[in-house]
C-alpha cells in the first residue's frame, strides 16, 4: 500500500507504491521454504539478522497441529535459549522470543521432525517486551460457548463538522451498495458478531458504544499473546479501527451516521501496536481469537508487517505466512468468514513480475526487490479471504486501489468515506481500500443475519454471485502528476481486474 497510516489500507495523496522494511543478514536461519514456482526466478532475498543480545520474535510451525507436537516445540524453544510467549495447538504454532543469534538453527536441531518451519517475524528487535511464562495451551476463553449464530504515520482524515442530526444523507456509499434498501429488511441481528482486527474501537463514541462486544474484545499486540485487560483493546495512537467500525456497524440511534449493519455487534480485536505495526504473531492471535470466540465475520484493513508481500522461497517470510495461513484456515473452519482490503499500491496482484516491491521490510531499511507468484499480500491473498478493491464516488475504480483478474472478489466504495473518528467522538472522511473492506464485512454480517445457516464458503459464493456486474472502466485520475496510473482493466463485465465479480450488493445479500 502507499505511504499512509502505516500498514493500514488508508490512502494518502502520495505516490501509490508499497511500504516495506529493512533487510538485514540472516544468522543461521534453519527455516524451510518453498522454491519459486515453475521456471520463475527466485524473489530477491531479504534475510533478517538476529544478533546475540537483542531479543527477536519467531514463529514456529509444527509438522502436525496437535498438543503433543506443540509441546515438543515448546521444549525445543527452551533448549535453544528461547522463551515461549504463546502456543496455539489448534494450528500447531508457537510464538517465541530469543536473544541468541543461533536460535533458528538450534531450535530446528532440538525439535527434529516435529518442526515444519521457523522464522523471524520482524527485522528489528522486540520493542514490547517478553511476557513472563508460557500461555495456557488453548489460550484465554477455553470452554466459551459459541454465539447463537455462530515511520511517522500519515493520515488522510478530513475534519468535518459534527452535526446533532443524522448524517445519512451524506453517506453516498450506503446508497451505492444498496445498504439503505437492505435496512428495510434487516439492520442485522444482535447474534452476529464482527471482529474488527485493527487498532481498537473508541469505547465511548455515541455511534459505537452500544454495539461493541466488550466481552469478546482483546488486545493481540502484546507480543502476540491475548491481553484481556479491561482497556487493552482501546485505541491509543490511531483512529483507523474506529473509522472502520463506524462503516461496519454505527448504530441507528438518531445520532451521526448509520453503518452497513447497524444491528450487529462488533468486537475490537487490536492487532496494531503503538508504532502502527501489525506483526504476524499479532494477526495469528487475532484470527485464532475470532474462531475461539465464535465470531461470524472479521474485517482486515491492513497488510501484515514487515513485508507487503510474503515470498514462499524466503525462509523467514514462508514461516510467518504459513502461521497466518493456518490461523485463517482454522478460524474459517470454526465458521468465521473474512473480508480484507486489497491494498493501495495500484499493483496488478495477478502479475507479481510487473512491479517491484520498494518498501519491504518496513520496520527497518527497505530493499527494492523482485517478486514471483509465490509472493502474496497477506491476509488479503490467502485462500478463503474476500479481497476487496476500492471505487470512487464517480463509479470508477480509485487510482490507488490494487487490482488483479482472478484476485479481486468484489469492489466497494473507498473514496472520501464518512465515518466515526476518535477526536471529539466525531466524524471524518478517509480514503483507501481500508474503507472499502468494511462495507463488505458489513454486508456479510447482514447476510449472516438473514441466512444464519450459511457456511463461510457459501457466504463468499453468494456475495460474489449477488454483486452487481461492472464493466471495465478507466480508473480515477491520480490527483498528482507524480502518481502513475495503475494497470489497465482487463476481463469481462462479469469478472474483471478492477471490480472482480462486481459492486457488492447489500440488498441481494439479505433477500
């Protein structure tokens, strides 16, 4: 995505290229990686150094996801001089910290055949500290009953005057996706919960407070370990999650705006640290938490740091991607359907050889690198995740939106979207695929309310089939001459690189 609110999918008026982080040299990496697909050249190596004396974070993936193999990995971590921060036996993943340069090599030797892969998750030392002790194997919430339906940041928020009267007339986006018509049928069910994996939700905003599911809210940015403290999920340095939440489910209460699904509940799943980073272990925690707590939908308006694209032929990147993939797949098996922002770099995601990744890793020194088809933007390109592009008010694709034939599932409004912000419990405009994805998450929540027996796969199939076909068009003209046009639209009216299957349709979703 472009330079904006860190890893969020909120665009600013700068050159639409991706952010990435510093590449340092690997010391004794023992992680496995897949080769480049077919005859493709390998991606540019971006090794990560892990110096003695500096605490680094790692993800370990077991060969098989069961408690026995997870315990073997825990013992290997201890023998290799590491500390187990969190274990997820459901998916065979262990989060560990170590200050030894040889940790990856040593833990592979001690784990033997129990270990599938291990990799460092960031190119800089751990900043949040290492929680003491080993988290309970199944994490907080074991035994909970599933719900009935089971660098400096830049922000393009534009201040608007808070009005006492409802502001639905300003919400052009709701009319485009027919949410206003869908509301004549349902505002959504209180049994449906949307997990907002983001920077937290303003707990006392008058348009949000009544719809926040406090009991299932959590902070996953404490080294990837669930923090269930009363205020841990509150926003601290960003109002991004608050804006996203307003689009999904701002209440119908005579104040401000109305969300796509104003009758559902939202859980704040904080996966963003105070520096604006969403590291792989945070995302793993968020997805598993959503599955454990019986959520129905998640929204993911970010990419996982520190790489805009995780390449399977790079050991550290492969291990991190595999852990996130397992978390997404497991939560989907629990009944959770996921929507994610396509990204704001105007890239053609269907052809990774057509552009360079110029900003990864983004928590250190970026390296300009070539990619191949084994490189993916996660979570949006993972199997079973709805990939959402952004449209302009003038019914054309936004200049910044990623695109890709066979990659984009549906489109939704993402330009100058009015929603809730933290400042003064007010309202503001933001642009980005970050703003498009919550429209789709809201539609999925309405769909689940109207059709509670649908599985995630059935919901995605219906979402795609219900979308309004949209012809290939020219994209929005970039606002600055220094911003290049992205790849042209290819495909048919029924499925193309800009809109996928078309503009998401809330009315058909509940019909």
